[in-house]
C-alpha cells in the first residue's frame, strides 16, 4: 500500500499555488523564474499527491469491510433472534401438548374413579336389597314343594342378575330337590350343605323349608365367593364349591 503523507499533501498544495502564479505571470508578460530547487520540490511533492488516491481507496476498502462486518453481525443477530423465537414457539407448543395430555389423563382417571364408585354403590345397593329381601321373605310353609315352587321362591330371594348362576349350582348339586341327601358324605338340601345342620343358622326348619335352604345357600356363596356367579366360576373349575 502507498505511503500517505499529510505534510506532503500541504507542500504539494503550496507548490501548486506557486506554479499557478508563475503561469499567470508568464501570460501577463512577466518572466517566470523557476529555480531547479522548485522543480525538484514540485516533482517530489507531485509524487506525494499521486499517493492520495491510493489512500482514499484504502479508506473506501476499510469502510466497505466495516459495512460488511456490520451487515454480517446484523444478519447473525436476526438469525439468532429468529432461532430463539422458533425455539420458544416449539417449547410452548410442547408444553401445551403436555398440559393437554395431563388434563386428559386426569379427566380419564376421574371418570374411572367415578364409574368405580357408582359400580360399588350399585353393588352395595343390590346386596342391601337382597339382604332385606331375604330378611323379609317368608314362604307359606307346606308339607312339600314342587321344583317349580322351589324355583319361584328362589327367584324372590336371589338377585335377578345372580339367579342363573345360583340355579346352575343347585341343578348340579341337587336338581332342585330340597330333600336331597348324599348317602356317602351326608350333604343335604338344595345346595348340599355339609353337614346339613349348618343351615340351622338360617332357620330351624332347614330340613323341610326350601326358603331357609336358599337363604343359607345365598349367604354362603356371598361370604365365600362374593356372589353366586363367583361360586359358579369356582365350581366350573373344581366341580365343587
């Protein structure tokens, strides 16, 4: 890069003025006196003047590089800002999705808990109604009962949704014969209680009253298997209950 001299620039300017004056003097008829020293100074100073454009070019190049750097920095800042905004948007969307899923899971759990509570209340109500029905039921005592009569009594005591399971067990145990007795084991009655005297807890007439046997049998199934259907499932797997 060419050397730039401020002093050279000043000298060159002064020399240029002197030269112009000389030219004007010649034009007016005066004799121009220019010494050799002036020519040498002028030549030297002219060389320094020639250096100025190169310096100006360097200044322009420097300014251009500065502008480029500033533009690149501005572009980088803009890109960084856009990246930060995009990251924030994605994170917000992710958080919203997670929040929505958590709310849905919580709602599902609440619904499940509500259904379980309703089912439990329904079951408790059915058991209570069944217990009340058993406690209040009193069949007309007869000397004998047909299968149809015994089944009709059972339908009044056993909950409707449990009757078929209860009936399946009785069919296998005694074929609805309330006087059935197992000769080898001594099991007795509709549900083949062993020993039959267990049914006395439901009534002293356990040997002759099918209603007493049904009450005891239903209570046994509820206590041991939670329901007649629970007892029937066990019976199917083991052929006894």
